[in-house]
């Protein structure tokens, strides 16, 4: 008799409650103009639904914050939910231009603010891109739920685009206990609408991983939509452009020109950038990189500055918000759910080439703005380090090898290479290199090459910098560019190591094994030395029934014997991790 062994692919899912408004027959329904007070933007005129409660067209009318599809725009439905009840926001006779005649704890001004914000954002984006609603058509209605967050796991204010491509909806929550405002300003509404638009334009239905950099890119692009619509609404000029988001609801707003001011990163893999992968993965911090890039691309930068990786930039030319957002808009369809920042950089450069040409001012501005935020090779013209900055999937085993080179100068005697797992080099591995190889260059001249090897775990981000510490006495006489890194460090290279994750063979979620001497098989992982096998009776591996090691053979597949008594007909869960033997400098060197 055969039994099943369940090979688990771990993941996480966010579950959202969806609210559906009560079905109701609306007679003589049509869209009309109405005017009411909004929470942040004063008295505003917008489209609303007029209907009667019986078929007689001259009977009593009711006005609701809702629209039917018109002029190619989708309909809008907004309702309040609290303690299981769902109500629409309506103004009934005697009319007072206040949409609070149905019992609800939410203010008419709050609902009007959200409602007006969505109409405004859709109108502005249609005028700019010819794109209506979420999917560019009137197919999917804009469904908006205002919710009470008290007593839930999200006991605070929130704004979210939820659901999927077939059933999208927006959720805005406020806390009465904490007296927190409903996040309903136009930039927030446009941010959430931006999430929806990107989902349809890129056709990304799900995430490849909860820790994918795409989440940071998606969040940063939503900020771009938010800031663009906000300034269009304010009729800002380039001279008074407002780069602050969330100003109405936060003491410290999100400043796209200075992401570090609110705890975000402004340099790829620099300060505040989350390089790890955990349940607390902070993708929002990484969104600051895209925000800063868009700011620099739009506005430029006068003077000089150095980013967290030691890259110096100066006097960047801005191309203006309109050109910048067109590049962003055209790059969005190229995104995949596994796209990282270097990939999105490539997409924007492709678009700049198509729109303006490969040698254009706009192309150069896009490239220089990316370098300013750390998405660049970071090499000096006269001293190069490999692996490149911003690269990924670098082999961590048997060691992390770093090469460096320079041209023509034999007077360098010693180079110090530092490697660390944080951009501050808190506890670096330090290597002194004094043996260099000389190579002839094609076309004349020579170059010198050295290398150093460090030890890090798979999936870590490694930071590398180098400096010349010993050279001939006349080394810095005259115009020698290498003097810039004599006793001073080069710009840092930050790169991501491969995860060395074991893949089962065959690559199926379920398999069956023999009840006696059961075995599991997986693809061999290059340069592994051992494999840790675990079998459990639960998917969380809280009840492990077997744990053991299997040697690395180097064959295409590896096979491990489960030396335990397993019950026939029972489902078990197995996982395997590749491993290197412990070294004094690095222990517990496991793949994911």
C-alpha cells in the first residue's frame, strides 16, 4: 500500500471581508450634479445619483453618493459598514446637501471627500492618459467601503485596494477609539486607485512572493499617482510643486524628495531598505527609492550629494513631471510579479529610448536619477568591482568571491577589501590583497586584477568596498585618478546572494512514498556539502517525526532515506535544506 508524502510550498494569504450593499429597486435613476461639503476640500460639486422610491417620476426624490456608468466612466458605489450593517449615504427631503439621512457613525463630509476624490482622480487620469476607471473601461464599478477598524486586527486608520481582477473593491477604515481620521484626502484616494490601475495595466493577478521587490515598486508607483493627481487638482506649477503625501492625516508626512524623513529608504539597499524576508517584511520602506527617483527625474538636483552606498552625484537635470510620469505610465505594463528595481530601471530606459531616443537628454536623466538612488553599477571609471552593484543571485558557495581591477598603474602594492551584511559595515570581514595578476588589454595597455573571498549565508545582501592602502611613494604625484581611493573607500557594491533553495524532484506538491524505507528525492544544489531533511505531521513543522542529514553526491538528483516509522495512509510534510559545513567565521550556513 502506498502513502502520501505532502511536500509543502509555504506562502501566506491576506483575507479580506467583502461587504455587499443591500439590493434595492431604484426608480427613475439618473446621474445629476450635487454640491456638498467635503472633509478637506470645502464645498464641492460632483455627480450623484437621483432616484425615486416609486415609479412615479414626480414623486419624492432621494440623492445618493453613487453614480451609474456614464461617458465611459464606471459607476461608483460608496457605503458605510459597522457592526454588520451596510448603509448608503443619502440626502432625503428636506434636502440640506448633507448625505447622512441613513443611520451611520460616519460623517457626510468624510464620505463626500472619498467620493469626490475618486471622481476627481479618474477625471484627471483620463485627461492625461485617456484611461477611465481601474481597467480603462466602465466595466468594473468603483466599490468603496468605509469601515470601523475598532476591535479588529487593524485597530487604526487604513486605506486599501483589495480583492482581485474579477472582484476589486476599496476599503477605508477609521478608529473611533483612537479618534483617528478617515484617510480620505485626494492623494490617498489616488494612491489606492493607482494600485488598481497598475494591477490591470500589468495584469499581475498575484504575488510571486510576499518579499518580492515588486511590492516596493508597486507602493512607490502608487505614490507617484497620488502626488501627480494631488498637484493637478491644486493646479501646482513646477515652482510650487508639493511633494508631500499624507499631509492631512500624519504629523510627519511622506516627503518624496526626502524619504528618510519618514523612515523610508532613499538608496537601493541602503539605510531603511529591507533586504530580508520575514512575516514583518517592510516593503513600504523600499518604496522610498522609487519616490526619490521620480522626484529627481522630475525636478533635477542642484549641487552635489552622496547616497548611502558612497555614490556621488551632482547637478542632475530634471525633465519635468509630465515627461517623467509618461515614462512611468509606459513602463508599468512591462512589470512582472517578480520584477526588482534593476528590472524596472531597464523598463524605464527602454521607454525613454522609444519616446526620446537612446542619446537624448531624457534618457540620460532617467539613467542618472537611477544612479543617484543606488540602482547603478557604482564603478569608478578607473577602478572596478565585481559582482556589480544592484545584482542578484550571486553564488554564495563555496565562498563569495569579489574581483577588482584597475588600468595601467603597477604602483599599487596593497588593496583592502571589506565585506559586510549591512551598508554601515558594522562588523566587516577585512581582507588585505597584495597579489595581483596583470593582463594585456585589447588595443593596447594592461590592467591589474585582484580578488578576495568572504563567507555569507544564502539570500543575504553583501556590501563590498575597497581602498588602496599601500602604493609607491610617488603614487599620488601628478593627476592620478586612483588617488581618489588611496586610503579612502570606493563606492559600495551591494548585491544579493542566491537562496540555494532545494527543489524537489519531480517538482510536484504531492508525492507518494513506500511505507518501508521511504525516500524523497530533490535536485542537487551546487557546492552543498550536506542536506538537512525534516518530516513532520503538520504543515507548520511543529511536530517533527524525523530529522536527519544526507550527504551531497553531486549527481543531478539527491536521495534521502527517512529513517522513521510512518503511518500508512497518513499525510506528512517534508522539507530539505542544503548546507555547508561550519567554519570559524560562519556557522549554520543553510540555504532556504
